[in-house]
C-alpha cells in the first residue's frame, strides 16, 4: 500500500512516532537531538536518535541474512560505535526537536537518559514503525509499534492480544500498554541473540509448546472461507489448478488444535538462553488453528529466500525433527498433503492481496509441485 510521500521521510516518520496526537493536544516536552537516518530505496529504513554509539543494543540484535548485507551492516555498526555514521553513504545527519511527552505519559519506565532507534518496516498493507527505547546506551526498555498504513493497527493489536493470551510462556515479550485510539502498542524487549537458518530440537520444542490444551480441528473446515476469498480475488493463475488444490482440502481427519504464529521464521526467533528460543512478531497469529502450518512457513520461506531446490514437500516429509512432531501429536501421513496445501493456498491469497507478487508466484509454483507429487504415477 502506497503511503503519502511526506510520511516516508525522516521528519514524517518522527512526526508519526513522537507526535501521534498533533501539536495542539498536549504540552510540549521537546528535546533537541541528533538524528541519523539510514535510507534504503530512497526511504528511511533506520532512524537513530541521539548518540549512534548508544544505539548498539539494537543494532547488534539485527543480523541480515544476505552475505553482502551482513558485511554492510558490520561496517555500519563499526561506524556507529565510532560516531562516524555521517561519513557513510545513504546516511543523513540532522538535528530535530523531538517531543517525548506522549511516551513519558504512556510509559512510567521511560528512561531519564534515553536514546532511540526507529525501524521502518517493509512496504505492506500493515506497514509500521517500531520505536526501540534505550536507557543509558546499555539496555532496551521497550519496543513500541506505530501504524503507518490504515490496516496496521489491527495487526498491532492482534499481536498484543496474542501476547496476553500466551502470557504463561517466558519466551515472549510482555505488553506494556495499548493506545487503541491511535493504533499504538508497546511491549517489553526480548533479550537474546540472532539465530541461524537450521531447524532442530529447539524449534520443535517451540512448536510443541503452541499446541492448545484442548480442542480439535479439521482441514475441511477451512475450505469454505478460503473458497470465498478465492472467488473474490483477481488472481491471474490457472483457476483449474486452484480448484484441484481446493479439492485437496476435503480432509476431515480430526487433528490437535494449535496456536498458529503464521510467520515462524529465523528472523522472528532469538536465542534467549542455551537451547531455548524466543518468538517475536505475533501480528498475524491465530489462537486456534491447524498443526503443521508454522513448519511449512519455516521451510518454504527458507527455500525462496535462500534459493533452495524447490522440493520443499519432499524435505518436509523426510525431515527427522518433523517426523518426531508428527508422531508426538499423532498427525497421520494422509493429512499432510491437505495441511500443506492449506498453507500454500492461504499464502497465495495473502501475498497476492498484500501486493507481494514474488511470494504469490512462488506459492502458485509450489501448489503445482504439490499437485504433481500427489498425482497417481503411471507405469
């Protein structure tokens, strides 16, 4: 979704984040701060407020996946630590009056000696800015999400509701406040280290913990809603292929219910202690859903983003860790094609509706591959 050009500037983002009510609605609490903006594609992607060195707790938590990007990010971290960001390309340096009255009023723990980093998300219909507040350059005290697009607030509050729903777990952030009138929510910082791409026992332990205490679900119960969405869509793909995919959803096997995170990926995971993973970004999550979906998300995203073989279905059914998952929850082999097709169809519809043509086209190719794998072999 395209945003007004004035919003996607350093001053526009700062106004959205620090002055959500507008200047006439509250006493000003201005502080004059240095601001460094790191641009990508002509838009600010990171904004550092205050000393760049004080931003290191956030910068070190970020680990790009592309090798070239990792090198560039290492250079940026070194420049920030040396207060030399202004010498890097695509970095602007300026001074702004930042009004922190809103945040002091909402966060009782707002630090006296504060700095901040703002991350502007990738273009989408739920695009947002994330404000990381840092105390004394040493620890992050809060991460707050501020909407930049009309549908952002619904995703932000869905995440807050899910975090409350799962508050019994210690691998999640905690909700600090909600401002429903402005679409803003803040949460505690989940301290930890970035993870690699592998899928092992800690990932399985995390998926296992998302099983609902009671209740069962069936793939076929999702068919009608998916069909209605498909009928209203303008997908350019072969409808006969999609009909065959929908037919695979006629699976009435009773399955254990799971919380669906729906973006179970390495960039949303952190090592919070040895062998234990924390899980971030619950904006798309559902409290009661199907098993196997988050495993599909992990493997299919890895395949497209890291130029895999494309044979994801074969990898899913052959993976020993996932075999243990299936056995533990008594998920029969005959339900796996339907569960996987459900993931792919919903992914196709979601990515097309959200404007991500690359992922939508990939999902369609994988639907074709799964249908081919399920076709009877001719001698």
